[in-house]
C-alpha cells in the first residue's frame, strides 16, 4: 500500500480515540459495516452477476444467530458457522441451476429478487419463532457486565468500531484477492460472451459459483455483525427487496468497479440522510429518500461508474495529459 | 379431506379472479418489454400513483368516480410516456442491466415522493362493493369487476394491436427494431406511444385495485415483485404466456394461502417461480 493509504488508515483507526461523540462514532461504524456489505455484493456485481437478492443472505446471517441464541442458547460464535453454512447452501441451491442453465442478466436478477422475498416471507410466516414483522432482539447478556464474549455482545462502541474496522479491511482484502485472480479475468470474459468463453475451456458454472459463494458468505457475515451490534433485527431491515435494492444502489452510487467504491456509496447514503435530517428536521418524512432516489436515477444515466469511479477516471485523464509539446 | 369443501372452491374462484387482475398487470409490463426491451421495475409504483390520484380526485376534491377513473388512466399514461422520455431513452443504448437499475431508481424515487407528498397513513377510497353469495361461497363484486375489466382490457389491447395501423407498427417494432426506420416509421414515436399505452393499462389496474385495497406508499412492493415474476414465468414479452402464468401464480397464492397461512401461499408461488426458471430459463412460453 502507498504511504498515503497507510496515513489514511491510521487517521481512520485513531479518529475515535480523539474523542468523537457516541453518535458520530455510531455513524462511522454503520458506514464501515454497510461498506463491508456493499463491497461483498460488488465482488459479484462487477463481474456481471447483478443480484437483487442479497437481502436473503443478510437475513439468514442475522436471523440464524439471533434465533440460535434466543431459542437454543447457542453462542453466536457457534451460530456464525451455522449461518455461513446456511447462506452457502442457499447460494449453491440457487446459483448452481442458474449458472448451469445460463440464467443471466434480467432473469438472474429476478430470480434473486424472488429469493430475497422468499427469505423475508419465511421469516414473517414463522412469526411465532421469529417475532414476524415486529422484529426480535437477541436476549441481552449485558445486564451484569459491559461485554460478554460468549454472547458476542458489547456495549462499548469503541470496541465495536475496531471489530468492524478489521472486518471491513478483511472485506477489502477479499475484494483485492478476487480482483487479482484469474477468476476475475475469466468472469469478465464470460460476462461479455459466455459461449465463447466456455468454448475456450472455462468452467463457467464453477467460476460463477465460487464468486457467488464468496459474496454470499461476506454478506452473511455482515448480517451476523449487524444483528450483534444493533441488537435488534426485523425482516424489513435485513431481508426482502428493500434492503437488497439499497445494497445494489449503494454499491453503484459509490462505484462498483472500484475497491473503495461501495464504501464511498455507503458513506454517501448515510451522510445524505443525516445531513437532510439535520437540515430539515424530523417532520419532512421521506425527503432524504426522494433526493436519494432522484440521484440514483441521475447516477445511472450520467455516471454509471459511480462517484468514486467517475472521480478516479477524471483524475486519471488529467494525469495522462502529455507534458512535452510536439517538436 | 372433503374435496368439494366449499372454502377450497371459494379459494379457487378467488384465485381465478386474482389471476385476472395479475394478467392485466402483466399485460402492460409485457407490452413494454416486448416492444422496447426494458423491464419497468417501477410499474407497481405507477399503479400506486394512479391509486392516489383516484383517492384525491374522488375523496378530496369530490369528483364523480367515473371522471376520477378516466383522469387516472390519462394521468398514468402521461406518466408512462414521461418515464420513457426522461429516464429510459437516455439509457436505451447502455447495458440492459443499467436499464433495469434505472427503473429501480425510479421505484425508490416514486415511493419516497409518495411518502413525502401523501404521508404514510393508509388511505381508502371508502367504496364498499357487496359480496354476493353463490351457493355458500362469497364472491366479492369488486374482484369480479376487476376480472371483467381485466378481460375487457386484454381484448381491447389485442384488437388494437391486430386491427389498427399503430398497433401493427408496434408489433412490427417488437419483431425487428432495426428495420423500422427503413420502413418509414419513427421508432421513437412508437416507443413513447407504447409507454403511454403501458401506463394507461397501469392506470386501469389502479382504478380496479383502489376498490379492493388501502393505499399507502409501499403498496407497490406487495404486487410489484409478483407482476415481474408472472411476466418472466410466462416469458418476458409474451402476452399469452403472461396471461397463463398470471392464473397459475394466482392459484398458488390463493390455494396455498388457504391450506397454510397467507405468507406460505406467496412462498410457494415464489418457489414455484424459481423452480420453473430452472426448468425453462426463458419462461413457460418464452424463447426470445
């Protein structure tokens, strides 16, 4: 990493120690957490597999750990591998037939759309166990102490910040590994012309499935952390098409082809909502989402590479200007 | 279990009636996709705006219902045309997934706009149509009306596409977009017209749905996903396929909801959709 990046990281890591208020720290944590989730989606999205159903994996992550803890006293540390296994299973069950039967583009997006709704509807239908649309809170282990390792709960935002920071960096590392792998080149070829790629000997199904699996597992982890941090989940915020679309748009607004793009998208969404809330107060319901929706449409029409993507392109263009005049 | 259980029969009949409405919704979406090759993910939101229009015209400004309905159809038709001109046309040459996503952005935008403008309380037009008895079953007149209007709408569109000059132009463009300018037809004008027609069908749907459901900004999310799935199930762009798929889907929802809880009916329908996608990736009657 360049020294500029190390500096940036150091500033980020040390900022909370300089005395941020609890609420700004909470916003920063959410930025990084959602940035991690959006990055997980973008690993798949940038390679031609646009999924409108990542809410399914998020919801599986959140609800498996909370249900395990509340009903079976299963520590979230054990619930986590269980959730990851469930997410992996769903990803393969949907992914394998999709990729094997060449369901791409619109059709793939709509199948994943249906998947997100299936997960949400199942959560709501099992309302006796899951609390349905009212949501559920993991039973608190913080009554006697400020943190409980077994329950994966902690009341200190500072500790959570470092946990989420580490996970976010891990997500960026995974993004990097996929970016530099042969799979990425192969998948880009597949996205252009699947039959030609297959004829050259690429195992299309296996390549697509492996990236889908990575993406699903990262999203699931995000769901687990979200549940343990917020200590409240409900089907609308962690599953269904609402959050699925939000993930897609956050990643696209920031720039899904760039490593830090999705994080920029997450920061942008959160800060826009906060800024409008501060400016307009609580009375005007929905103004922030209206502006956000409008900007999304404008982004996709005029800036399909997202904020960071377009910014980096403009920067690169300026640097390529020749310095010597023709003789 | 008594096969001729009257409630099961009622569920089946209601399923057929629901199928009629879904078929109407699917018709508009299929028309747009078949001709312009874009999926309007925000189609249900257009219907939502239409429903609010009827509410405001009839309940707040006290216009007669028939006038409110006519206005609603016109309004959503104009909205459809605007959607195409302002949002779809700039991305027509971009990747298909961008077109899908831009309509998703409009979905967000319309939902938020409705929240802003109309608030989040549920509104209702307050017209209570009776339910008549048919041998122990209760059949809602509102649903029957919706079914009849849907059938009429479909026949109307079919005749329009087959018998009028404009309809023929629309069908021609759906078959071969590239050659139309050579034949002297302005594809742009046809696209705007088709969008308006799709919007008008959405307006008709909102008139029918407003008699049955409460209005609130998120109502699009209740039948939006279902509408796409019906279209894709039948084969995107294939109107007969959409028709058949609508009835199949509605039966899953209705009968599934009868045997299990309401949500499971939807879960079954969606799982059925995913299953059929694996079997026939292009939809039952698809093949584009």
